[in-house]
């Protein structure tokens, strides 16, 4: 069992790499409210906060609720000369479910809707026992690692930008009314930004290790 300040260059035990520049630093236990930054680029290495796990869980549950609203509530309505038509994302998916565009629709909905919802569920699964001071669930390590791998593929922000560009072009031809699903997507973007500001991956990994779960085979670092 390694003590604080000790490290092994062969296995990486007791070391932490900067997520921006990969500079190696000696891992230390930080008190709540202290931020550790990279000495090379200034990137955040660890940032433990009191009650952060509970806040992340609340934001993750909010994300899942907003995703459901974004799928089934009306997204927008286009009207011209007294004729209008509104639809939801679920309605669009059903309209193209039998055509050759069906695989593309599945991929888009998976990136825009499925990944944020699944990642939020994985975060809840990982952090719920930790927030209660209990040992993590059996597959918490795999769940959190998968949620980290899915982070770059969440396309809700890109979808909103693309929708805004399309609406600018269509706006000169017809009257556009945004439905509840559109505003749910806007709220989803802000919730995602807030979630990223509260979440520190290093702190979560340390909490999982301190709770007794094995991550990548390194020994847990104990305070002297």
C-alpha cells in the first residue's frame, strides 16, 4: 500500500496526468475547496467540492427529464398562408422509419438524445452510493469509464446550432413557432454546461478507489 507522495514510474501508481498536456504530477489528497492545477498549462487536475456528487446527480436526473420532453413534446410548427404543421422528434423518426434514411435517423437520434440520457443514467448509477457514503455498485468503474468515453459524442449542442441555422434560412419562407421540446433542448445545453463545471473526473475516480473499488489496478493512495 503506497503512502501519499510515493509513486511508481513503471505502473503510474501515485501519479496523475494533466488531461490537456499529459504532464505527470504526484497525486495528493486535497481538502474540499482546493483546486490542483497543472504546472505546465494551468489545466485543472482535481477540484473536490462539498456536495458535488449530489449536485451532479440532480443535474443528471434533470437531463433525463429534459431528454424525454425533447423527444415527445412538439419541437416546432411551420405555418404559411393559414396552413401549419407541427411535429416532434419522435414524429420525425417515425416518418422516416421505413425509408432508406432510417439508419441515419437512428444515428442522429442516438447522438442527440440517446447518448446524453445514457450518460446521465451512468453518472447516477456511479455517484448515488458514493453520495450516500456507501460502497459503489458492482459495475461502477465500467459505468463511469463508459460515461467518460461518451462525453465527446454528445451532440445536443451541435443539434441546436444546426437547427438555428436551418431556421434562419426557413424563416423567410414561413412562420416558425418553437414548441416545448425546443426550449427543453436549450435547457439541456445549459444543464450540460453546469454539469461539467461541477464534475471533476479525478475526484470521482479517487472517491471510487477510496470506497474500495479497483479501477485500473493502481493501489489506493492513503493520507499519511
